[in-house]
C-alpha cells in the first residue's frame, strides 16, 4: 500500500525550502481540482505540499499610484467576488461568482486556478484580457511571466520544478469589463465556452480573451484592432455592423474541439454570441 507524505509549511521561505528538496512535489492550495483527480484515481501524489496556511500568499495589495492590484496565490474566489477587490477587477469578480458552489469558492484560490491552468478555468480568460503577470518563486530566486507565456498548453504551465506560484498582478482599468460563459446547465458548471472583454478607455483599446475553445486561453488581436479603429470610446457608440464583424473575428480566432460536453461548431458559435453581447454592453449607446 502506497503512502503519501504531506507537509504544511507556515511561511513562504519554509515552502520554498521544502520544494527545493522535493521539486516534483504536488502543491495543494484549495484542493478543489486536485482532490477530485486524486479521489477519482486520475492522478497519484506521493509528496504533497499544502500552501493554504502561508500568510504571504493570502494577502493582496492595491497600489493606487501604479494603478495595479496584486493578489496573492492564496486569495480565494470568495474574497475576489466581494468588496473591495470586486470594485477594482469586476470581470474577475464576475468569473469568481461562476466558480462552483459557495463551498468551492471558499476553498478555491487564484493560484490554484493558475496552477491547474485548464482552458475552461473561469478566472483565466479575465487574467488574459487584463494582461496579468504571474509571479513565481523558488529557493534560488523569483521571476515574473506574462500570462500569455505562463500558460503553454491544456493544464500545462511554464512553472519549473521547485517553483511556487506566489501571486498575480493586474492593472486596474476604469472602462467596462465583463466575463460570460456557456455551460450545459445554469450553475455549478464547467465552461463549454467563455469570453472576457476589458475596455482600456485611456488607451482607447479593448482586449478580448476566449476560454474553453482551444488548448490555451485565446486572445483575439484582429477583433481588438477592429474596435480600436471603429469604436467611439468618448460616447460609447459602435455600429451594429462592427459588432457583427467583431463576433465573426472571435469565431475565427477560436480553435475548439468536439468532446463529451459540446461540439466544436457550437463552441465557435457561442463565443461569437458572447463576444457580441459584451461589446454591446461596453458600447451601450445607439
């Protein structure tokens, strides 16, 4: 009978020392993804490092001078969906409210969502649209990666053995932002397709990121460029023909597959609908 070694460090320094000695150890935060895999026999873990009691990972910092918000990896989705964090990153708060049940949101963390890095992860399209940076640390130093470089494949990241995700930093925008998803039912559902739109009204740009329609979260630069050129950011107006083009460009950017939850055709259609609805909300004036 196999046994599992479990270590519960109380400081970041202690956690990094443990991971230096056991770089292939499994890191557990909230356990909402990992425990399902372990209990279902889809994954084995002989050495587990539990990080949800590390104070440094469970804090956040708002810097009004830089216009940024830093979220420690241990921040839960319950904290994200509530004030004051929700006021600074409303799209991330919207995504948080769609994560499982209240019990799951009390345990699930932003760092765990990043560590699992499923294309269906609810927080990930928002982090992509916000152009978040991911912070990693090991016993030999720290490094920061743009989200686009951190996620390299379905449930695959650029995190190296011995490294720990310590947090994520996102810019704070005053423009409209939102997150939407489609699933097989109305609640407690894995996304069949998802979309996040963020408006940077200072730069007069939008950022569109799609989830669950490719091996990674997909940005849509052609759709973004269309709105930058055609949207009236001052009055909140955009032509209906531009909205239709925007939806089509989102559909073209998607790279969905057929699986047990949906067909590729439906996923491609869905992200076009979601993207169009979000653009109309961001530019509400006729």
